[in-house]
């Protein structure tokens, strides 16, 4: 073969011999990296139990910071004397307040509650003998003569 091709083939064979070792080294490096991240989070500082809210605080003086003494009330004005107005007629008594009654519960029309007692359906009323259609509202077709004889055993 050609000497250049032989060199390429020898280089690839050398890489193939080192491939399992390279995979093992890469796996170990990644494992150490992930382990280091977990160790840093495990041994790192923890969050404080009480978090301080960022902001500012203004200290208040004793007593809440309000005025030391309330302002005095204005002086009372002298009473004004006027003539007595004629007494107005008594107004009609106010009607009694209207009492609002609570609404009545309407019967439910939907499904019964899930824990309600289940009722068994009533069985249909069956007749022991044949009836002609139209007499009692039930229709039961008559059997053919052959079927009746077979039933009786004849």
C-alpha cells in the first residue's frame, strides 16, 4: 500500500486502542464535576430562618410621634335667641319595616346525592296467561299451533 495511507491507518488504530481509556476518563471527570456541585450545595451556607426585608426604617419617638398635647377646642359661641317657630304638625307614622323572608328550598331536580340510598326498580307485572292485544294494554303474540303442541308434549 501507499505509505500515506498506512500512516493514517496506524493513527486510527492508535486512537482505537485509547478509546476505552478516554471514555473512562471523561466519565470520571463528569462524575467529579457533578459531585462537586452537589458537595458545594450541601456544605454551602444555608438560607437564614428569618429573612430581612429590604427597605428603610424610621424610628418613632416615644408616644407614637403625634402632637404632645391636643389642640384646645374653639370657644363656645353665645346662644342665639330666636322666636319659637310654630310647632309643625305631627308627621304620619312611618310604615313598619318590611321583613324579608328567606327563600324556600326548592326540591332538587338533578341527580340524587352520592350517598343516597339506592332503590331497587320494581319488577314488571307479568301475566300468567295470554291476553289479547288491547284488553289490558300488554301485547303478547300468540304462539303458533305447532309451538303450543310441542310445549304441551303432544
